[in-house]
C-alpha cells in the first residue's frame, strides 16, 4: 500500500533505505522518479533548523 501524503512517502522511503534497499528499488516500489528518491533520503522533514 502506497503512503497517502508526501511526508508519509518520504518517511517510508527513508525507512526502507535504512534496511539496505537500493535507490532504484525504492523508485520502483514507490513509483517515484530519480529526483524524488534521493531528495527523500537527504531531506529531513520536521527538523528544527529554524
């Protein structure tokens, strides 16, 4: 089942990446492009950088 929101999607991508899943496999599993998968891995939504 695919996540409903972008925040949930990014969290799911990061969670699967921590288990060792390759970037291309993440792209296939979640139906995202080459720009979204790496962006989800480096972006930490909810960080307190303000």
